[in-house]
C-alpha cells in the first residue's frame, strides 16, 4: 500500500492511500485534519498546530484512512480530529464558518468506545449525505480531553434556526443520543468565551 507523508506528530506518520482499481466516488471531497494542542508554542496563535492530513473522494479511501488512523480513541489528550468539506478549514475565520456555529455532544472520557461509535456514525452520515440541510454543514470535530471528550458538528448559517434545529435533531437520531445537545454561535464563543446555547434539542 502506498503512503502519503503527513506531518502529524505522534499520531499520523503517513496517511495510507488505497490500492488503485474500481472505486465508489462520493458526492463531494472531504478532508481529514489533526490538531495537537497539548504542546502549544509560547505566543503561538490558535490554529498554528492544525495540520491537513488527507483529502479523499471515494468510499475506499475513507475506510482505509478511518481504519488505520482516524479513531478518537487513538488520540492523545488535547488532540482533535476534524473531517470538513474540502476547501473549508476548521477555523472560525474561514469564510464558510465565520457566520456559523456548532452543535456539541459531550462524552465521559472513560467511554472512549462510545466516542468512537458516535464519531464513525457522524462521519458516515456526512459522506453519505444523510442530512436534509447538508449544504449548511461544514464538518465535525472530535476533541479528546482529560475529563470530558466532545463531538462538535459545525454549520455555516447560525441565524437560520430552522436549518440548525433540523440538523441537530437528525444528528441526535444518527448517533442515538438521548441527552440534550446545545448549539452555540461562533460569534458568541469568540466574544464571550463560555456562552449559553442559542438552540437546544
């Protein structure tokens, strides 16, 4: 199997590339990203440790990457995996994300298998285009922390309440999550830090 070098310390030394042959193309391209915030450089701006790992467009590439690398249970503490539509960076500053927000699900850190399952179900629903308002979705982030892990589903137009509520309800159904989940505007998070959620499902 060929490999594509990726600079991702401690987790991804090389992203595998599937064998050539008959492939099942996805509706759009997606990009995996990695961020390790456990060793930030002094004075470094947020996002400087963010690394683009691999852009894929087939079912076979997705499974190869997921099986080899992209499981949250393989992440170190303070590590993040991202899956975003190709061309969108997982940053508030990206024009596609600037007016958006995110739905967030928290998971007790002792239940890594549960996080892996919710992450995989989310990835499959995104690349399989299962959301009615899928055009409004930017991507998803898995964040591993010492006490509590998180999944965050990022969207483009925070002010479109109908679209956000539809996405939130569908996501809860996909990941089989029974507790409430909350939607925060990126603008609120930027200016006020910890904020009250704007929408809840």
